[in-house]
C-alpha cells in the first residue's frame, strides 16, 4: 500500500483528525474562518436591508 492508494476523502479526514495536534489546529482554524465569514456576511445583509429597502 503506497501513498498513491490513499483516497481524497482519507486525506481530508487525516487533515481534520481531532486526535492529532495538527488536526485540532486545522479544525480550529476552519471554525475561525467560517465564523468570521458568517459575521461579515451577516453585517453585509443587515446593511443591505437597512439602506436598500
């Protein structure tokens, strides 16, 4: 079994593995990015509703 037999899904699971330190860091980083994106999106929607309706 070489590394060429590892599927993309297995690589994705390995990146976000909560049992490893790197996996926990990646999960935390992803959560931050998603959270900030949601916050900015929320502000834009509120501004759009307030000023363009």
